[in-house]
């Protein structure tokens, strides 16, 4: 994978708004953003309601994902172009999620909703109606998703990249600064994790930084060993999906997993090691 | 309130000074000629312009951060290359209000 295989810019998306075989999908946590205006022809997916199991803490299962995509009018042959708010956090998460269930023809709009808005490009309010399909998903690709036992076993052996803010990493905050503080029982980070906040991979307009800057950020500045396996985590797995996208899809590292349990799971586990303080 | 995502709470939340509790809240509005700017973003930056958080503006041009106590820079981004900045101090149990005019 490389940048040109996975990222498209706003001009490209504008040119493909009505092209058959391409489905533009906005993914957000707060879907009122979509209702306020979205890229013309785009359908919406709700990060929480559509992608998370309503009872267990897990994803919707294969059958649920098939029903979701069928209902949205997305077929197995369609190329899905994802974008969203929060500098594409949730769109990158959906990208990872689509790959997990085997949808290979997936692209991400560089800069997401923010770049589109700051460019003053057209936003539509009408909701497109697409004919239902019979989507067939694959079994989850375990090579992309890290679970807690694997994360604990990776301490000191693999790269652990904590993409939260320095205050969350150090244990001073339990959530990003624009949210009320709550969630995991204990603050801190997984021992041996490097702190590379997701935001360092993005420009101010939400686009990803250039390949050489990204390589330098992880390899030289943070000391991530590109010859080793890597697990990225954050608080609930969406910011780390953004970093998973950078490492696996843009820079092409062969073995990168996203730990979607992330700090809300790890910081609530009994008996696991936790490190406090600044990054080393 | 319950919100286990990292995005801005849907539709915003209403908080008054007496409800700030143990939060250090920084909030305000972005207006153009007195009218709310509904398309734009506010970034919360720490020392050395270190990025900490970002929220989209609400329909009323409003924004809100739950910050750590201390000094912060707010940077507004809006269409037309608008870029405004202001420094603020946040304290636990207080709501610091900042109004921007484009």
C-alpha cells in the first residue's frame, strides 16, 4: 500500500460524486454534522449506532455489517470513499473496519470534512436514496485487530504506539480535552509505549503530512522500530485507527494492528502493568 | 453525561458556572457581523502551539473545551483562510468565556 492507493483529494471526490461504482460515505460520531450538510450523494454511517454492538462492547457481527452495507446500497464491487469530522478519526476507523470485514476497495478523502468545509466546497442537505444490495462480508481479518492478551504479551517486544495526547499518556487526563473526564479506572500508559499523538500526523487542515515527514516522526523522533510488529492504541480505538492508517496504509509497514479496546479497556484491567509520566 | 467517543457531544451540552464542578471549561462563540459562524473549527493549543483538541463550531457558532487548568491558545479556522487566535487561562470549577469576531 502507498498513499496514492488509499488517499484521494477533494478535487478527485468532486469529480466522482455521480460516478457509478463509487459510494461516498460520511462517518461521524455526531451525525448531526451530516444533517447540517454533506458532500453531495454521500450516505451516512453512525460510528456508534451502526458500527458498535448495542449490548456487548464489540463490533456489529458479520451479519450485522452485511445488513448495514446492504441497507446503505453498497455492493461488494463498489469503491467506498470515506470521509468524516475530527480530522477523519471516525472515517479512518471505518476504513480500518471495512478492511477488517474484507472490503478492499476503500479510499479515504484526505483532510475529510474539515478540508472540504474550509475550501468552501458544496454541501448538500438532501439524503440520497440508493437501491438495497445483498452485501457479503468476509470473516474479520485478525491480522488488523489486536486484543488485550496480545497487547500485554507485546510489552517490551513489539512497538506499542500510544497516540493520545501527552496529558492522557502521562496519566493526568483520562479523555481528550474537549470531553468531560470519565471512563478508564486508572490513568497512564502501557509500559514501553511510545507517545506519538495522532495530531502530529496531520496538517492543520486535516490532511496527512508528507511521507518523509511521517517517517521521520515515527522512526527518528519517536524511535519506532520499523522492522518490528506494531500495535497502535488510544482511548477507544478511533484515533489509533488514524495512526494505523498512516503506518499500514500510507507508509506500508507490513504488520500493524489497531487495539480498539485501547485505554478504556487496558486502564480498567486488574493486575496489568501501568506506567505513569512523560514519554521516554 | 455519557459520551464514550472522542467527538464533540451531539448538539452540545449546557453547562453553567455552578455546574463546572471539577472541570476547567473554556467556551465561547465565533461571530461574523454579529451572526453565528456555523462552519469552522476551534483548536486548543498548549505550550509551543502543541495541538491538544479541536471542535467544530455549532449552529450558534459555539464551542467548548474541557481543558486541564493552565494557559492555552485558542485558534479559530474558518472558510476564506480565516485564522484568529487568543490566549486564555482555564481553572478547575470555572467557565472561561471567549468571544471571537471575524
